[in-house]
C-alpha cells in the first residue's frame, strides 16, 4: 500500500489559519485586556459616583439655605382688630413682640396748588425756569426749607412751553411731585400736588415768562387748594406725626396703612414670635442630613443588596470622597466657632448623634429649648455678629463664605474723615440781601467731579445764613454732574468764624472739595483760592495685623481669617473694640459644601484626575490593539510560510507518487 506522507501531514493544508491566528492572539491579549477593562470600569464607576455625590451635596446644600438666614429664626406673626381704618401691610423678622393700640387721628395730605384756568391746554404759557424747594409753610407767609430733600430746577423752552409740556416736565423730574391738568367748566387748570407731609410743601420760583407759576413769600400767583399735612396717630396713647399714611417706623418691624381718620376707634396689634418656621427648618435639616448620610454610606462604603450580599460602593476605595463625607459628619459633633458660652453644639439643642452616625431629636430637650431658649437655636444655625461698641459696626462682605468664626480684636482704630473746605468770613447782611442785583454763580469740585455752573435763583431773598446754606446745599446736590456720580455734600454755617463750610458726604482719601469758579460769590467768602482738606481712610489693626482702610471701612488684610468682614468705623469709634463672629452651622456647612463643589474644589480636581486616567487607559488600549494587530500579522505570515512549505511538500509528493513503477528493471509484486 502506498502512503502519501504529505497528505498525512495535512497537505493542502486543511487548517483554518485565520481562526487559529485570531485565537492565539486573543489568548495572548487576554490578561492585559482584562486589566484594562477592569481599570476602565472602575474609573467610569468613580466618575459616575462623583456625579451622584455632587447631586446629593447640592440637594443637602439647598436645605441649608433657610438655616443660614437669621430671619428664619426671627419670624413674627401679627394678630389685629379687623378694621377699615388701619390695616397692616408687612411684618418683618425681628419685629418687636408686644401689644400695641393704634388710633388714627388725621391723614397725611399733599399740598395742592393750581394755576389760573386757560381755554386750551396746548396753548403756549411761556419759557423760563421753574425752581422748586421742599419745606414747611408757616401759614402762607413764611417758608422754611427742608434740607433733607434736594431742590429742583426744571427748564421750560420752546419744546415744552405749553400747559401739557409743563405738566410732563414736572412729572419727568421723578421728585414725587405730581402734575395734572383738570378740566373745569370748559377750561383747563394745571394742578400741582406735593408729596404728603407738612415738610414736603412746595416753594416755586419761576423765571422768564413763567411768573404765573410763582408760589413763594410775597409772590403767590398759584392758588393753594389744600395745605400739606402730616399724618397724626396715637400709639399706646402717645401722639406721633409722620409725613406719610404708610407708617413704617412707629412699631418696630411692622408696616401699616392709615386709610381714614377715625378718632376714638382703637385698633389692637399683637406681634408674637413665629417659632414654627425655625423649628421646621431644623427638622428638615435633620431629615436631609440622615438621607445624605445613608446615600453617602452606600456610595463610599459597603452595603447589602436584596440577597444580603455585600455590595461595594463606587467610591468605597476613594479616600477623597470618604474624606469629604467625614468632614461633614465631624461638623455634626463639633462646637460652632464664635459662640461664647451657652449652647454651642447640636447636642445642647437635643439633636443627638446616634450609634450609626445619623442624627436623632430628643423631643423633650428640643421642645424645652424651643420654649425657653429659642435664641439658642438661631445662634447654633444662623450667622451672628456682635460688636462691643456702637462705634464699630460690622457688615458681611461678598467673601463672607471665606470668613472664619471667632473673636476679632481691633486696636489702634482711627476713624476716616471727609474732605471739606471752609470759606472766608461772609460779609453779607441777609436781612437786606437778595439776588436781584446781580448774577451769582459758581462751579464746585466734589470728590474730583466738577459740577455744572450753578446759579443762584434770580430775585430770591434769604432770611439768614442757615437758610442760605440750605439753599446752597440743595442747589449743589441737585446738579446733574454730581447726581450722576452719586456725589453730594453738606453745607453749614459756622457762627463763630462767620464762614460757610462745605463737607463731602464721602469718607476717605478720594474725598475732597474745592471751587473751580466763583462769580460774585466773594461776599459770601467763596472764591477759587480757598484751600480745603482731603479726607482720610480709616485705619487700625485686626488681631494685630494692619487692616486696609477704604473710606470709613476697615478691611482685613488679604489672607487673614476675617476676610469677608467689613468693619464700619463710626466717627465716635473708640481706639479698641471687640467683634465676635459666628457663621452658624448652616453657613459653615454651606461654605464647606460650596468649597467641595467649586470650580477648583475637591470634586472638580478629582474628576479631572479621573478623566486624565481614563485618557491614559484609552491610550493603553490603543497601544495594545496596535501591538496585537502586529502580532496577528506576524503569526499569519508564519502560517502562510508553513502553507507554502506544505504546498511544496505536496507538489514533490505528487511527483514521487508511482515512481517505483516507472523505474527500469523493477518487478511488480503479484
């Protein structure tokens, strides 16, 4: 029997080399691929875990918002007698609890002035300037200016010289003066109404062709239909007056409206603490914290599934995430920085840490605190800033989230000052002086901003130096250049030196006053040669470190624990002061979580690191795939070479097949 050796060896070749090579490559690739897949799966789970952690932290942070607001623990409720005479409109947090009796004696009224009637509201009245001052009329004979309100100067020209144009120009001043045109018996009258209150009555000095609008001492061409009047009311029997029927400052924290005068009717108001809002905020906090703790424990630790099998959290091996959760847990048992004496931790309120780390409420103790020491709840959760002197007030700045609670000691405190200038002694006899004889004008520079040319109203008398000072102050503060820069000053008269003094209302080194021009003002002691004094910034040390002065505000140096606090130094501030700051648990937790969630916080940094690691794994996968492709090609080439050898064997075998029968002298076997 003949045997084909090549065929026996698989000649032909009969082997699926592609599948064989793929299997060999897969076997070689498997250990490294398994490691890459495991690493990639872990990284994706961690990235997903941090996304879930961010969501949980944001939810918990939302619960902290009311706890960070002291008004949550200062809510008030008001009970009152139903009446159309007086109605409450707003009760604020920190309103003073108590019972109040209110009696409405008389309503505040506007001063109503009217012009002589005309037949057509579109007819030309004239051009000129309408100068208006606010103040008090003694009957209709003597006017005293209200220096707390700026005067007005309204220009009337060819574009608005009709009755309608004058009405619109007055209303456009946004001064609280209301002008209207009233039809009366086929004719039309301009009606001008002041704001309510006897100190807001109007003195009108008109120039040019507008003298029919005069209403001033000796020149009252307008008709007064109604005199300005304050509201009059009694609070617990005490008679008080206010310029408005909207009463905001008689009962602390309560705003109410006088709707009518009804002498003899007593309206009772009872203001009491509303503890329910604060209590609910605390209970919501405990629930939210426990929910967060349960979630974070499953995310950063181990839990059991429905089959009681241990399940490892996506961030169980991540020390950063576990550290964040631990910091939050630590704050539940720590004392709140900045609280002196008394309750300073959750445990003192009856909010206790359980064996599993969750919070529980000892209802007996918690209710005792709510009843007898509710302020302690506010002190624990909400920010509180206390100064030992009225001379140093403290405000929360934009960086309060970075402020550290504790005691701040101020030393070497020096208040800031305002820029000012004093005139020479005035030689004017105000008993006989008026502005009819000449034009009096000047330009003033306040805090480096130069006013327009300011001209004293023509044909105006001033009874004394104080009235003239009030008029100057009103004219300067009403200048458009200064108003647009929110700049104003105070003008006073020094009876000892006989000079007028001009003081900027701004503190600090940018505060200054000088005169740029002065036309016919020398008799008042005002000239461009006067030399003023520039203001200074407040100064002092905060916990021994020099602060930064900005006007009357002293700021902690950058990097100091007090960054975020603005110490407002009053003129009467002592050289030393103490300020105690407690941010409260609500704000402390909010700051902590905000730091975690910030652009450069722990979570963002960790996510960036994980993303980079994912990129590294992808690059490793690419390199592995490339190497295995080359290995595939290498093995395939080897098998192809083997195929060629086998094919050669097969060809040779075919040639040798039957060769013995063809050899000469070969006998065949029978």
